[in-house]
DNA sequence: TGAACGTTTGAACATCTATTCATATATTAA
DNA sequence: TTAATATATGAATAGATGTTCAAACGTTCA
C-alpha cells in the first residue's frame, strides 16, 4: 500500500517539523528503498545464504547443493529460482545436469559487511 | 529445524562428492550463517530500511518518523523495537519524547553494498 | 490530583513465504 | 521405444511477519 496522500496515517502532532522536512528532502525515492529491501529480503533466509556461500566457493549442480545442505532438491530448486530472478546466480546446462554459480561479485562484500555488524556485540 | 543427521533429506545420488566435501569443509558454522540471515532479514523490509535511512540523516523521535513515513506511530514503534533488538538503533529519553538514532556505523556500508548490486541491471 | 501527550505493548488479522508433495519436463542410455 | 536420472514446477500447507486496534504506561503541566 502506498501513501495515498489524502489521509495522513500519522496520528500525532509533529514535534520537529524542521527535522522532518530536512530528512524528507534527503530521502531517496521510495522505489529505490523498496528495491533495496527486496534485495536484502533475498539474503534474509539461511537456506539462500548457505547456497550463496557455497556457490561462492565453487560452481555446483542442484544435486550437490541438496547433498551439501541436506535438503530436498525441490526446495533447493525453488530457492535457486529466486536467486536467479534476483540476478545473484546464473546457471549453465550440461546434459541433464544444471550447474549454478555466483553471478554478482558483490555477494561476497555484502556478506562481509553483514559480518562486521554481527561480530561486534 | 536442524539437520537431524539420522535421515538424509537429499533425495538424489551425489554427483560430485569431492566438490561437496571440499565446500562443506569451507562452510562457516551453521549458526553464523543463521545470524547473518537474521541480520539481513531486518534489512529486508522497506519500512525498516526507510527508518534506518532516515535515522542515518538525523536523530529523530517516534513521532517524527511517523510523520516522515506517513505511518502509524504504533507501527513505527513496533519496528523500532526490532531494530533496537538487532543493535542497529539506540534511543534516549527526554521527558515524554524518545529519540532514536543509529547505533551501528556499518548500516551505511551495508546500504552501499546493496545499491552496488541493484545499480547493475 | 487529573488531563494531555508521546510512547509502548499485546492480541488479532491478513498477508507472505519456505518447504513438501506429486507431477512434469528434459536428457541420456539401453 | 522405454527406463533412469536430474531438474523444474504448481498446489497445498504450516509458520512467520507487518500492521492495526485498543489499551496501558510514563511524563509533564495545570
């Protein structure tokens, strides 16, 4: 639901109007922040994180990932589809086997930044 | 649910056992990756992303954030609680007013890395 | 004290999401 | 062709999650 602009959902009298206006002028477009959240949503599931981490080590086929994570190949396949849709992963087909690998080199860096936060307290 | 080790969920014959074993030896502890996913889960909601972005500009009270994002202060309060639990945000009380601000300086960098991905296709 | 205000909290609700299950597709080999 | 295998897909389900609503809490000021 977008802000309909007609009815204000804020039920309080704004205290610091200057601050609010200043920050509002500096906020990126709503769509950008939604895109950003959608990206992090992909990283917000441990199965996908483990898949990405694994593929960061080595290209692997669906079957390999299933074995590595001890999960159904169907579950893995569903997640790989999401990862591919998000342009984080690519695949190539060799006979019956489909090999997946990391598509975006930022994945590593995103992980690193995340760990920096976790490590402190 | 953890891997019960007793029953294998993988329903296929492993194709590249060497690769799987090699990658398995390089995977971080499962708990680390769960923590990482939990962190990104926090970033995976546009309301929280907008709150973090806003607080990155300036300290603000709950009321201000409600006005800025045109959302109920109750909804904002609920999200601020999550952000605080995740150590991303801290607050100080001044009379009736509670001011929130960024606690972790990595927030900015995490956003930056995310944008790097989005920007390319 | 009591009213007003900013904030928090818990329950309810609707929506979203990850996995499972059954089945379909595609390729190889016999 | 048929059988076997790797992968993909759609529907169903259980669980997680974001917002709303009503109410409580805590502080200030008449």
